[in-house]
């Protein structure tokens, strides 16, 4: 029996710029930490309180082929949503018990939380879009056939912003029932955009990642875009920006995953893959982690900034090969130190944090077997 994880399928994977959802002080106060010694469910979600050194056991054993692509904590007390393959699952006891509430018309939907106990399910590089309210799933018509990012406005319920595969943004003020195009394409017409990340505290602030174009940032809702610098060590050099995530603790801090294409050119000594950090909202990036035997990076490495500390980033590497399992890394950008814990899952597809106690980290895991 062999298992295949996200690292092996990275070449075919879709890339998404994560948009974390930050709870208000009142919402966080209404949450509690999970009290269970074992998670009841099919095994798609577990949690850790020690940065992955130990994972809470589950009553169910995750069956192949299973990917938990979506995982969010809502502003409803102790309520989380997850998508495992095409199932929408829900927990109302801070992640101790998971039950299926609906079947989605997508086997790889991500989730973005919204105010009022709401969330949006959407398919990366696809057109699937739906709104969830409690146990009700409402299919929506996407304004684009290729969604590469979705953000919500925590100050205006119903306000949603979505990005298409050409980097154009679309705005809705009625919770996705209707859309209008806003702004201009991040890199101009004809550019290939991997994804767009929205600042969870300000939808007008976004970072786009492009093929060979590197990154671009807007602070006016896409009306104007400014090219990001620092993604290539060569002035004017090309770069791919695959993934990025705003720190929920500070809108000025953005983490990113990319390749310096000058370093990755034939004859180069390495592949040029790095994690980057920006302290000015995505305008300027600095390398903070290099791809190496100790800190393995792929084009689809999952990024999860700590909601409590803008200098802390979690990321992962998983593979089935030789039953390797998954490494969960923790970067402290203040010191540059990267620490690592290990588990037996094939990969971690999604990460969320308990709003009241961020040390409680929920993990959406995966299991795939190939005979």
C-alpha cells in the first residue's frame, strides 16, 4: 500500500492565497477551547495545542481518497466548518464533534468565513461558488469561470469581493447574489494570475500573485496596482508568486511563497523556491526561508500566519513517499528560527485557529492510497 499526498500532486494543484478571518474581542470571548480527549468524526479534522507535537486522536480513521480543503472558525460561538471532498461538515463544540450537513457540487471547495455565522465555499481555478448559513447551502452564480481568491468584509455583512483568473476583481453587496466588476486587472490583460489574497481587515487591500510577474498590491480596491519588489534577488528579475497570506495580527505583514526564476534557470545551483515576508503590506518582500532538505517547500505549501503574533508563520510539507508523513513547521521571523514537528498524515490541506485560544490549531488532513 502506498499513499500520495499534496507534495506529489503539487504540479497539478491549484494555488490559493489564503484569507484568514479574525474574530472581534467579543466573538473570541464567546468561544471556548475544545474539552475532548478524542475528536468524534471521520478523521478529516483534528487539533493540536502544542504546535503539532501531539495531535488529538479521532474516533474515525480517515479513508482514501480524502482531502480536507476547507476549514474555518466562524463568529458563531464554538462553530467551525470543514469540507472533506464534497462533504460540508460542521462542529458546534469547538471542534470535538463533526457531522455532515450537506453535499457540495465540488470535491475541492475552500471556505472563507463571513460575519453572522456565514461562510462562502468556492473552488480554486473553477467556477463553483456557494453560501452557507447554518445548515443551509445556497448555490451562487460566479462572475468568473476561474476563481482565484475570495474575501469578506467583517464590518459590512453581505459585502464580498472575488478575484478572477485574469486578476480582475468583482464586488457584491448582497452576499453573492449579484456581482459587478471593479478596478483593473492586476498585471494587465493576458497575464496568468495564480491567486489574489484580501486583507481580512480591509477588502480594498489585496495582493495578487502572477506567473513570471511576481506580485502586485492594491490599497484602493483594484483601481491601481503597484508591483511588489524583492521576490527576485536580481533587479528586474522574473518570479512566480504562488501563494500568500495576510497576518491576522497586522495588515502590514504578508507572507508569500514563490520562485525566483533567475535562480531557477537551467544551470542554477537551486530551484529558487522561497518563503518571503513583507512588513509594508505587500509592497516589498524579503526572503525568510529557503527550500532545503530541512525545510521542504513545494509550489503548494500551505501557509498559516498566527492570529496572535505577526512574526509567527506555520507551514507544512507532506508526502506519501516511503510513508514519510507530514512536517508542520513554525517560523519565528524575529529570530529566523524554524522549528518542526512531525505526524503520520499524508498532508495538511487546511489550518484554522481557535478565536479564544490561538494555541489551539485545527488541522484539515488528507489520506490517499495508491495500490
